[in-house]
C-alpha cells in the first residue's frame, strides 16, 4: 500500500482539533473585555480550551467509529482521529481530568453550583453539560439519512459552543442570569456559531447534488440568515452610544461577512480548505476586535 500523502501545514490544526479551542479562547477574551471583566484568570482560558478540545475529539472519534466500516465516507479529520485513536483517547482522559481540576479549584463556584433558592447558585456548567449531552444523543440516535442536513444537531452544537464560551466570562460579572441569556452579544454569537457549523453541511450537501435548484436553495439558506445577522450586528453597534459593545458587534459583522464571501466563492475550494477557512472566518474577527478596542 502506498504511504499516506503528507498533510499540508494549514490543515494540521483541523486534524488535531485545535481550531475550535482557538476560536473559543479568542471569543472568551472578547466577551470578557466587552462585559468589562476586570480580571479573568489564565485557568479560565485554559480550562475552556481543554473542554472544547475534549468535546470535539470525542465527537470525531465517535463519528469515525460509526463509519469505520466505510473508509470512503470518512473525511480527513476523521481518518486522522481513527488512525491515532489510541493516542487521542489517552489525551482526552488526561485533558478531561486537568479541565475538571481547574474548574473546581480555580473558577467561581457559580460555574458548577446548584440552585438553592432565589439567592443561590445556578449550575451554569450543568446547563452546558445538558446541551452537550443532547448533542451526543442526536449523534448516536438520529436516524437522518446521509443526504439530510442535521439542523437540530447544528443548532444545539452552536448554542452549546456559544453558551459555554460566554458563560466563563459571565461568571466573573455581576449580571443577572437572565440578563446573560438575553444579552445581544450571546445571541448574536450563538447565531454566528450555528451558521458557521451549518455552512459545512450546506456546502457538502450542495456538492453532492447535480441539481442547480438544490445548489441555489442551499446557498440561499445560508445567505439570508448571514445578511440578517450582519444587519442586526450593525444596528446594535449603532445603538451603542457609549462605544462599549461596538467592537464586539463589528466583530460579529466581520464573521458574518467572511462566511457570506466563502459561501459565494466556495466552488473555488476543496472541502478541507473550506472547513479551515470557516474557522478562520471566526478567528479574524478577533483581530478586528483588538484593533477597534485599542482605538
């Protein structure tokens, strides 16, 4: 058998499942600065990155094991995780233990506390855990066909990612829980995450079909919500006369615009490149945020 071709350097973060943790850590910083968190310890960033990495690796190992009987269906990242599954499983255990220790010893009790009445704590981490459990339940028990787009799974995945990222910053604020849930920043970021995750499925679905009407429908299904999200971010930024949240909403606008551009020119790239570029579309807003926040 010929040896596997050398993977390009730009694909390595995706193969190692490092892309999602980088996005989470970057947006955690943006949430903290926007909500004027005076101090966010290093453990907050490190534990979030570890938790996101563990979830993504577990998801890819699960997908790879479910399709291991059909190697042709496996994508590059799944093939890589299946090939090195023993190493990944050991690293997941170590990373999970370290993350739990950091959360318990370094982060506020409110993150993993339980509600004891109106003045007690709400188990924010428990809520996030339930969302992650729902995601894996859909992965295991969903009976969707290979040509169907898993909308419910994508919505839960995007919502859980946004909630978990923003929750760490929220734990260091004095906001009410319902203020956090209803915050424009959390909602906009959640929608951006859902669209980012859904984009890959829409692009794969369009590539599998030779029907131009289906291709146009998939493009419009992503284009319309991206335009609405960008417009909402622009309006929210204009309404902030104190300029405290403008960098954040302009970052949301940047992410939506980049995904819109990718959606329009996706035919120029292979799917592996599109997955990486979709992650870049959520990382470049961090540069925009830093530039605007300093100015």
